[in-house]
C-alpha cells in the first residue's frame, strides 16, 4: 500500500473566517444525503445548483446523492456581501461550501487515476483565510470515507495534522508543527488569477515535492469547468493551467483593466516558469516533474 501525500493550496475543509465558506452551522452535526434520490430529475444538460429540485426524503439534490455528501448547505447562513452601487443598499448572499469541499471527489478521483487504487491518500491544506476548527473533523472524516468507498480505494483518505497551515506558502516551513513533509501532489484549488504561479512561489512548491526524482510528482491547478462543457454542478472544477484560468476570467463581460493587467502578469509568469525550468513538462494542462 503506497502513501500519497497531498497538499491543497488556496482552499480548505476548515472555517473560512474571511469569506462565506464552511460556516460551523453548515458543517457540524449535519445530515447527509440518503441512499436513494426521491425527487424530480434534472433536465437533460442542466447543471445542478443550490436551487435544483430536492429529494423528498432528505432534501438534498440529485447530484449530491451521486457523490454522497453535501455540496450545498441545507440551511445556509445569510452573510453580508457589500453595497449595491446602483442603490446604496446592502447585498446579502447565502453561505456556501469552499472550492476544495465541493471538489474533493474530483481531486481524489484524479489522484487515483495517476497512482491507482492501492493507495492511502494523506492530505493537508494551506491558505491564510481559514482557521482550524477541530469540531469539523467528524464531518470531514465521514465525507472522506464516503468518497473512498465510491472510488473503490483499497486504502484510506486521511486529513492529517496539523490539518491546516494558517500561513502563506513562504511561511509553511516556519509553522511549529511542520515536520519536513514532502508531497507527491500539490493542488492549487481556486487560487485566483494565478497569484501562486510567480517564479518565487513555484520554486517553493517545487521544494515541497518529494525529493526522489524517480517518483511521480505533480503540481496541478484547478479552476471552474467552462459552462460550455456542461459541468454537472455549479462550482465543479477541472484541471486547467493558470493561463487558461486567467483568460477565462479576463474575457468575462465587464472585466476591469486591473483584472486584465493581472492576467497579463500571470501569463508572463507562467510562461517564464515553463521556458526557464527543465524539471517539469506540461501534460494535459498540469505540471509533471520529469522522471530520471
């Protein structure tokens, strides 16, 4: 049984203290989807959202029954979002689950595709906008067991201490519980406009990978699945290199000049990484270390 160590950057299972993700009420002691969906099916090519038809028994959507765990909070907390510039009135929005939470199955499925089913997946997360809340652990463990079963993994999926590094990427080594862990996979999940893909941060990520260059090691960026590809649910991610992630945002109607400048910087940085680094090749929009 192989142990596959994974670092998730930019999103977490834990409490999003500076956003509207993973509020305790929507995580702790919650019900899970029942075994059989009893409700109206989605129409053909229709994407599931929090407003999709619900099961008469457990009130979860059809797609949540497929994956076996909640993708949308049943009773979301309404949180303050900002001021409407058109009428100066406050805007409120429903709390939701984080990008990593909504794509755990997708990520672990990807790991199985590369490393097989005879594995244990051990993961940790790092982002400054989340905090450790150990009351979340029973729910996280239940989700991981559900996904393990659905993926037919022979090993376990384990969220490992220190669970969450509440620091920036360049500070992970300073964390009092960092134990010199090296990772087989680093996933950047919802990392914005490629802000992690500066040459400096790429060097840091490279140093966090397993040191044995005869072992498969990957840095994988994930971003929103384009609507034209008919994703199953709103918020479903796919493997997408940072340039395409950036271009997707820059071409949205109303993109600001600041956003477009960020996109140019991201394209410059990521291209520089590819041209100046002979340790990695891009394969199907992910970075794979060259085996030696």
